[in-house]
């Protein structure tokens, strides 16, 4: 058994229990556009946030087996998640990889751009994979290690993109976690 092995997507209702994916309306309510005037690249290219107020809310730091750039409370949450993974699943921990976190752009589903804004735009979504094998979006398969990770992310209030209509191996901050951060004065 390898953590990078592809397995069938688990049945809906067995993960993300009690969690709701954060919608664009949630993100805009809490943060506004990270890109001035909401002018994202129409071809879906990644942009750095250029809103000066939003830029104060992001940083780059080591969160576990890699560095990430994202929203400050999201980075703190990731650090906590990965510390737990390192303690409880130490052979999985060094195999974890990512394809980025902060990337202001429209959504990209199976190569189609938009119309929504990706939650990566606010640094609240993280594309994950195991070892050298990236996840293929929409194949209804997940890497065994990502299924294990989903439990840790879900416990910390992160929503697993495997539940999207087009399955995605990424994890993102849930609507409830955003509300908690707001209540706690973190955002």
C-alpha cells in the first residue's frame, strides 16, 4: 500500500460532515477583492493580490513539510494540522506536497475558466498531493493519503474539495471556520 495510490472517491456524507464550502459571497463579505477593482486575468492566470489592505493579511511561512503563502489564520491552522499529522502518521508527513495556496484568479474546473473567483485568491485553499503524483481533477479517484488527510483537515474546519461536483484534491477553509475566525477577531 502506498499513500499515493489512487482509490475510489469515498461515498458522499462520509467526509466534510457539518462543513460547508465558503462561497464567493462569504469571501467578499469578509475580505473584499484581493485584486484591486476585482480585475482578475480573464484567461485565469494567477495574480498576486494587489490590494494594499489585503496584502497585510497574508504571509509566507513553513507550515509543515513545505512553505505556503496564504491568509495568516489559515497558515496557523495548517501548521497545527500538519503538527498533528507528523505525530500521528509520521510516514505520511514527509510525502506531503502542495501546488500552491495564494493565487488570485477565477475558478478553473477541468480547464474551463470562471465565472466564480477561486478561494485560492484569498489564500484560504491549498492544493495537496502525495509524493510526485498530482491529483487529476474530476476523475472520481483520490490518493489514499489525501483521504487520510481529509480527517485532519475536516477536524480543523477545512472543507475537502472531493465533495465538489467535479472532485478536486484541494482543501479550503470552510464557511464555519471563517465565521469562527471573525468571532475570535482573527479576520
